[in-house]
C-alpha cells in the first residue's frame, strides 16, 4: 500500500519541489497532496501546476492564492503569475476552479489554512478553509486570544499551510502539522509522510520572492492599463513606483512624458474639430465618428475645458485624434 505525502506551500518553487520528492523517494502508488498555494511569488508556478496536473494519484487543496486567481483578485504576485503563464493562464485558472477546499481520509485531514474543531469539513466555511481575508477575520473573531490550532481538539490529525511557521514546521501532539516553512522566502520546503508521520524538508535555493519581485517589476508595469487610466490615476501610479528599479523608472519617465504630450495636444484637437466642423455639412457631421465633438464645435461650445472633459484618458484622447485625422504618439514600448 502506498504512502500519503503532503507538501506545504510551494509557491512556484519547482526545483525545490523536485528535490523534495526525490528525497522522500516518491513512488507511483504514493498519494501526493498539496496543501495549496502552488502558485505566486516563486519563479516556476506553471511547472509546479503541471507536475500536479500530470501526475496520477495527486490532490491539490484550494489555497487562498489559487482562489485569488479564480476570483480575479489581483495583487502584484498574481499579476506576475499571469505573465509567467502567458497563453496557459486562462486554462490554468479554469483548472483551479475545480480544486477542493479540503481532503480527508481515515488517516488525516488536509486544509490550506484553518478549520474549526468539532465541525465536519463539509460544513466549514470555505473562506476559513482556504485562508481568504474574510476567513481570517472570522477566525480572529472566533479565537481572539490565540490561533485556531491552539483550540483544535478533534482526534483526527490535521495538516495545513498558509501561515509561515519559520524554517521548521509546527508539530503539536501528533495531531497538528503546519507545513508552510517559507520556501519562497528562502527558507525550507517541507513534506509530511504518512502513515509514519515523518517530516522531510529541503532548503530553498534562494529568496525567490525577492528575486521575482525585482525581475518582473517592469513587465508588470508595462501590463497595466495605462491607456484607460484617468490622468490623475496615471500620475499617481508613476509617483508610486518612482523608487522602483532603474529600468522601471526609466520606462515610467517615458510614460510620464508621453502622457504630458497627449495632454498638451488638447488645444490642437479643439482647432482640428473646429476646422472639420466648418468644412462639413450637417449630414457629414452626423456620420462622422467624432460627431458629438464636431457638433459642439459647430455650435461654438467646444473649448479647452470641454475637450478636457471628453479626453479624460489617454485612449479617449488618441481615439478622438485619430477620428480627426491626427496622429498622436503611442504608449512607449
């Protein structure tokens, strides 16, 4: 009969995962379980997902990071993973939607983040199980003077991740096992083997999140919807990242200059609209893609303030310019 091998939060640390599975001498008849958070922060989220999807006899529990992708809740880590996965991203998220919030057999319970003792897993709040923000708030209200696992009284052992326990796992009373030992932060990747309840671990090769955060800063910035931001939003974002790495700062300076050039073109757009309006018939104006602006110009109501209201984003500005036959610069590469 095969063993059950439960792995803590991997977070894209594929090299360490392969090393750990070699250390435990994973066999085809072993059940391999992830406590969730396969993705984000590390260098190889796609490879980690691929290993679990392609290996028979494997289970992945829904982590809060998978749930963020499923629900379209993006912070910096999720933006990086989306870029890392590229064309595979949408299909990978569809797979994430199928993940269970817990695993249970006669030997063990596995959840990503937490559970409430005395309540069957099927009756638990999924937000608590996966460690979402609302689940964390619920736990804090239930256990204001300690962690949920301090109050775990069920006989069935429970294994979880989510909260980094340090370089070593949390092991209590042979029933509580916290396996997130900070692999993506340069600490360890840890697994628990059953039925012998043996801990296995390998050291991380680097502080991956620190490296990945720097490596992907410029691509993430370039992927932001700059054309659809309001001018104030654009200015705020440029200022927020003004202390980024040199390559990102250089690109942001180019974005700032591009935005300034677009805004400086607004008087030219007024002049162009007035010219087109004066040279066109009413029927021509009705068919024109910039008809509302042209009728304002025809009626003498188009001025700098009016054009600024219509051109509240870079896209609106360049679209109007194109409709009037003017070419404005595009977003820097």
